[in-house]
C-alpha cells in the first residue's frame, strides 16, 4: 500500500492507496477529530481495494483557517471530491463516509454540494445532522450535557481536549447549575464565541428535509442508546435515493465500542467489513432497491428487519406517589440517577406495572398520553421509562421531553414521545414510569418564567398535577418471534 499526506484546497489530507491496481473507488472521511485517528481505518479500506482519504476540516488540527462548526462543509467537501476525481488513481467513484460530525460532513456534501461533486454513496453513522439538530430535542428542549461537553472539548479551538468538561466539573461540581447558561464559557475559563450563537440556531431538520432529493444509496448506522438515534432513523426513513439501509444496535454514540444495556455477543459486529461490503455493492449497483436493514433486539441475540410492526400494547399502571408534585429547578430530577425518593414532598409522579407474566419484546415507537396541569406559563414534561428486573436492577429504556407554554392551571391532554424501543424484557420485569418537570443535566432546566433557559437568571418552582386516570403508556410489542436476519448478509444485499 502507498500512503502520503497532501494539501487539498489548503486542507491537510492523508491518502492511503491499495496495491495492485491502476485505479480505485475512493472513500472520503472529513473530520474535526484529527485525521490521524483514522489511520487504521484508512488501511482497512485500502486492503479492501479502496483509495481512502481522511481530511482535517477547516480550522482543525493541521488544516488552517477558522473553525466554524456546521459551516462550509459542503463547499470544502466539494473541492476535495473534485480533486479526488481528477487523480490518476481514481476511477471516478466516491463514497462519503463518517461518524458523528464526520457524518454531517458526508451528508452536507451529498445533499448540499454541487451536482458534479456529490458522492456515489453515503455512510452516515450516529449522524450529527446540524447545529440546531444536535443542540435541541425535536420538541425544542435544550440538550445541555451533550452540547456543553462537545463545545468544551472541541469548540473554537484547533485541537481537542476530551476531558475539558470533566476537569471543570471536578473543580466546580455545580458548574452547569450556575446561571445564566450563556455565560458557561467564562466558568470554563475558555473563549467560546460560538457557544451563544449555537442556541440562536433553530433551523432543525435542514438536512433531513433535503434527504428526499437524494439520488445515491445510503447506509445509516446508529445506536439505540445514542442521543441521535431518532435522527438516524428519520434520515433513513426520508432518504430518496435508490436504496437506504438502516443498521441499529444496542450501542451508544461509540457504536460497537460503546455497548449499552442489553447488548449480546451477537451485537459486536465487524463494522469495517460490513461498510466495505455495502460500499462495494452500492458502487456496483447491486443493492436491492427501497428501505431495508437490521435492528438489534436488546436483551436477546436477535436481529430483525426494521419494517416489522409491533402490535399496540398498553400495560396497566398503578400510581405509587406524586399525582401532585413540585418541579423545582433548584432541585431538579437527575438524568443520571435512577433512584426515586420514597419520602418527602414528591418531585415527580411515579407509576409502576405489575410484573410481566411472560417476556415482552418492546419493538417500535413508545409514547405517554396524559392530562396534566402546571401553575406556571412554561413547563417541561419528562417521561422516563425504567425497567426493574426481578433482582431489583433498574435500567432506563426510554426518555422523552416536551415543552409546553399555556395559561397556568389549564388542564390539557398531550403526548410525550419516548422514542423507538427495541428491547426484550424478561418475565417478572416491572416497568416504572416517571413524569417529571426536569431531566438535568442532560437537558437545561426550564426556569418556569417563560424566559429562555439559556439566558434565564431566575428560577421558580412549578406545581404540577397529573390525572392518573387519564394517563396511558403505549408501546409497540411483538406478539410472535419474528424471522431473524443477519446484518452481514442483509446490509449489502
């Protein structure tokens, strides 16, 4: 194999070429996380007959310029794609590939780049679709922990410090509690001019809205425990290209390197081999048309097709405590701890099911429907679903949060989506449902005043009331064991 480093439109680029051929299809990875971290990946692609390139995006590591997250990636990617296709070793075919922010780069090139520069296929793993998409839930609620960690580590600097937030929290455990949140950079001891601008970005869904116009195959890869899981599924669902594949396992943002609860040995796939097999089939036009893929059923070794539809299932819920509770942003419900206080004034509504008489395969969308009131003009409503094993172990299996603005004390019916579940729950499991007003620090605290949570300087408590007779948890459940699928065979088919 031949490897070299070059400059493409001023951007530092590593190139790895296979042996034994004259021309090759190419794989392009554009990343803000240091192109050198992809050396082993480039060698893997080259061993499989692909010219492989990793490039530092503008303003990061060895690439000069100003680092502006989620800007310029289509233009810089287009310059690089054109350069690749002009090389004597290129056969003209190109796969744009990446995970997280690098997936954004691949999708920006595919969906917003000029026609002559667009790739022939796209691999988008745990895709960070855009600034607004990563900063907020679909309901608009701010993802505080995730964005604070990312901006502290990578924002407005040419390199990264993955431990930046952890070090700041060690010095001040209440770091994320200080108001206003817009002043967080000063408490980090960093200049982060883009932090405030992040929260002004509300154009969520820009790339997904363009997905229907895509004309190339897509492989979308995600984890059920990844904070971008719903975005990954929506990208696959909206893709307009000739073929779209979805691969979802019981993983976190690090995919197979970050297995979550319910992961089995069968879920530790060799993603590099799978990507290469899919890319070869995509470039050769051998992929079956339409949407297909493989989803893991956490808690069991099964992989099933993503288009399987579960039957509607509404488990019986018994109120334990907190039909009336106080959501106090000074003492918010923790997004980290799963223990529920058994005494004192309730800080959430808690309901529980009887033990499951038989195993339950929860597979598909889940939601909570309820009627509730708040005495404040703005209120966040969190629904957290926890599985309690017969041994007493608690595992979070779904969370949803919505923000509602309406006159105080108005009793309204509404729905809280809690995502797509894909988990086998053994007999004897009980489901605990919590309805709360905060989910901190994963999400910014609603101050309940109607002010923006990022700029608010004043917090007030919110008294809530939930009508337990009108509350319903709805799951999709598989009544029979579905036909299993093999991801290594299904994805490149």
